[in-house]
């Protein structure tokens, strides 16, 4: 077994990283306090994933900034800023179409 002769402690949690994690955790807790379930935690990207309904609710309440949407194959990704953290959700492309958009298929 190899042993290190260097006794210097490694410091992974720098003051900057600790502050980012504090903001990240506070935003996640605030979402949960408002009844919004966080579906994905990505602290390295400073991003939380929520449901489309939760995203629309936050936008309607005016709790977000910086609305962006990006179309991808089969879905649209939405991004907003919430208390210093990016929130993301996806909606299927057909989600915005009314139920009667297409005619019934007869066999």
C-alpha cells in the first residue's frame, strides 16, 4: 500500500463553493416550502429540475427572472432564474396543442 508523505490537508469546500451551495440549498428549500417538488438536483451546474406545472406557477406568481425556452427534438426546455439558481423543466412539443387539434382516426 502506498502512503502519502505529504500531510497537507486537502480543502475541497472552498469559501466560494460553500457560498454557492448555501444559495443552492436555500433555493431548493424555498421551492419545497412552496409545495414544489424538486425532481433533479445539479449543484455543479447550479440547476434544479422541476415540473412544467411548477414552472408555470412560479412564472405566474412573479417569483422568477430571465425566462428562456429552447426547442429540441420532441420537447421544449424552459429555463428561469429563481433566487440565484437556474430552474429547468421540459414540456412535450404537443403539450400546448388543444385536445381537439387533430381529428380522430377512423379505422
